[in-house]
């Protein structure tokens, strides 16, 4: 029993002294920077998303109508483009994006589906793309005017 107690005391003391209270320094300039995330020397090789258009107008919709649009883009940079996430500003919008790397010069699309159910009048929504670009976030927007369904008798 004494051996077990001695062992626990020694291990506890070792753990106590192995933890340093001094903060470790981190170069915050390399965190969340697309130009340095994969390339710490920052030699300028970055992917660039160039869109055909960054806004879209669905026009006049009827309440409950579901519409889709594809935002076309091209990687005009010098490094493979990786989209890590695409987030919509509400649950009425569903984005779909390529999961595979997009090589320099390659084209692709981000498809956005919007359900107008329960929406009324002027609607403005955002879709935010997170990628290994600089800056890391890119916003696309769309708008619509949603009118009520005609009443049936």
C-alpha cells in the first residue's frame, strides 16, 4: 500500500511541475490567413474565387415557391481552391458546393436553393463562403419579392 501511495505522490508532483505557467508565444499573423495557412513563407500563391456575379434577383415569387440559382465562379489564382463551408443566413436557403479541390483555371458553381414558404414582401439573404482564399470569407447575396398565394374560393 505504501508503494502505491508513494507512486501516486511522485506522479502527482511530476505532473504538477511539468505544466508551465508561462504562456507560449504564438505568431498570430499566421492563424486564419489563407496565404500562410498552407504556405508559412507567404510567397503569394493563393487561390482566388472570381464570380460571374455576386448578387442575384429571383424577381417576384409566390409564397411557397422553391427556386434555385447557380453562382458560377473560376479559380483565377495560382493554387488549388478548397471550400471548407458555405453557410446560409437562414434555414430557408440551402447551399451546395464542390467538396473537391478546384485547380487554378478550373470553373465550378455554388448552387443555392431558396424556399419562399412563409416569407412575405422584400427578401434579402446572404450566403457566406469559407475557403482558403484571402480574405477567408466571401458573401454572395440574393433577393426576391414574395407575394401571397391567391386565395381560392
